[in-house]
């Protein structure tokens, strides 16, 4: 994409409009983080409760001191190791960050994405004086995150205003949301697993991971989330008429609708959300998913699958 549409999008953000944009994890629904009215429109458009905080996206870790009041050494180590990339750091907020973004919490989530369109958009926005684009995944609250611009259009297009924009871009490469690490204590605490794994965090910081405090709100950590309309059932034999998502080495039984057959756990993450959307588009009542085994990104996939299937495991 030439930079001209991105300059236009950056101006739209500065004028208080919403801009959905691709990132390497999933597509985000962005607003100027320093404009509480624009941020309020994210919540209205998503149908998201106002007390669920948003991640602030910037083009460079150099802006961290403006957004965060305190950045421990291990958080710097994580930023150096994994930014730009699929990692969100939770830090003590600076006075500059509005309550609308943090849900009134004393912390702020910050991420430097690596997707070239996201990076260019953020640079253009910052060149206009912008400081951070607040962006949740561009889906209705509790639903499957979008990994393509078409999925954003289907899900939110009718709810957006004429001056809002949806940026095109190749499908998200990682396919599941960023790893979220709470950096407000003595040691890093993983709040949401992702493609940056526990082992990678331990290796980058030289610290053992801390335990999670259940009082911290992470909407992606609610038991039911990431759910399509179809019922998701894990690790059972699919029946005729079911949708089926499993690694390529699993055969498709007769009469079953194969939605994805990725060759690796990374491919599984990349294809999962589009496959769940395809199940709904095909009007399937039930999708059977065979969880990918092992460590690495498979841990985060199993986390999402547990939530997508919440309440439906007996069906
Ligand atoms: O990969 C991603 O992280 C994508 C892309 C667009 O960057 N964004 C994303 O945002 O997944 P969202 O809002 O769908 O999920 C962000 C999660 C939410 O569960 C929210 O509660 C949590 O991050 N979060 C944000 N700020 C927080 C904070 N200050 N403390 C604790 N959790 C926070
Ligand atoms: Mg989300």
C-alpha cells in the first residue's frame, strides 16, 4: 500500500474517527487513545463493557515513557526482545492516558505491532502529534477475532460511520491475539498466552514467571470468548454434518465438512479464526476441533479453544 491512504487514515484517527487496521496477530479497531470520545465509540461499536481496558499501539518503544509511569528492567528486556511483534506489556500508566482507555485501572497495555501497514499508520499518526492508537480486536464483544479485512467488514461494517475506515491488508500472519504480560510486579506474569511463549519470556528476562492475580480484568480471559455461533466441541469424533478443524494428519470422516487442515501449530493459529467464521457462513450447527498437542503456540491455541467451546463441551 502506498503511504497516501495511510496518511488519510492517520488524519481520520486524529479527527476522532475509527480506523480498523491489520496487525500481525488479528485486525484491530483503532481510535486516538488520547481522545475519550473516539475511544467511547470503540466500546459502542464492539458492544464491549466500558470497564474492559484497551491496548494502546505505538510505532516504537521510544514512546513508552510517555504512556507508562514506570518500566521495570525486565519489561525493557521484553520490549527489546519481541517488539515490534505480538506482545503486549501491562505497565503502570502515566497521567496522560485517559480512564476511557484503561477502564479506570492504574495500568495501561502497550504494544508495538510489526505488521507494515500498522507500523506505517502509527508513524503517520505520530507525525500528526498522535500518541497511541487504542485498538481491541475488530469484532463484536465475545466473538471471534477477525484475521482479514473482509471479516472486519462483515462483522462491523454496518456499525461504523461513513467517515470511519477499514484498511485492507494481507491476512494476519500469527492469527491469534498477542501474548499479554503484566509487568507491574517483581516478575512477569502472563495474563493471556500467545505466540510469544512462557519459555521465550523466561529466556529474555532471566526471571521465573510470577503467579496471576485473579482481580486483574482481561476480557480475553473470561471463560466464554472467541466464540462463533456454531457450537464448538473439542476432541471428539466428528459426525456427518459437523464442521471439523484438525492438523493435516487427521483424516476427515465421511460426510464431515473439513474447515481447516493446517500442517503445523503455527498454521493452526493462522487458520483457526477464519475456519470458525467459515463454519458460521456455512450455517453449520456444530464444529469439532481436535486440539493441537504440545508446547509453544499450541498452548495459546488450546486456551482460545477452551473459551470458544465454553459451556458446550458436553454437546
Ligand atoms: O493482538 C492483540 O493484542 C490485538 C491487536 C489488535 O493488537 N488486540 C487485542 O485487543 O486482542 P483486545 O481488546 O481484543 O484484547 C486485549 C486484552 C483485553 O482482554 C483487555 O482486558 C486486556 O487486553 N488489557 C488491556 N489493557 C489492560 C490492562 N491495563 N490491564 C489488564 N488487561 C488489559
Ligand atoms: Mg478481543
